[in-house]
C-alpha cells in the first residue's frame, strides 16, 4: 500500500507499507459471490483487480487498561 511517511528525509513523502498475509481477507460475506480467493478479487481472465485488507491484524489483542 502507498502511504505518506512524514519521517522521510525527502521532499517526497510517499512510502510502501506491506500488509501481512493474514490481513488479506474478506469480512463481508456478500463479496464471496464474485470470483475471489481469500480476500483477492479476480477479473474474468484471472487477473487480480482488488485486494481486501483488514485495518487491524486478526491476531491483534489490545492490552487491557491499567486500573
């Protein structure tokens, strides 16, 4: 994914962020009706046209708040 990285020492702040494979999946069951495999939609020729990436890793467990 292309992101803005304000910490770069360059006038151009564009950077890449690579999601983990676990984050590429569907959350909406209605999307399973289109040609797809685990979060990647394909066109009629088998080319990927859309990736569905979760905002948060599915294994993320927030730490409990201190009392």
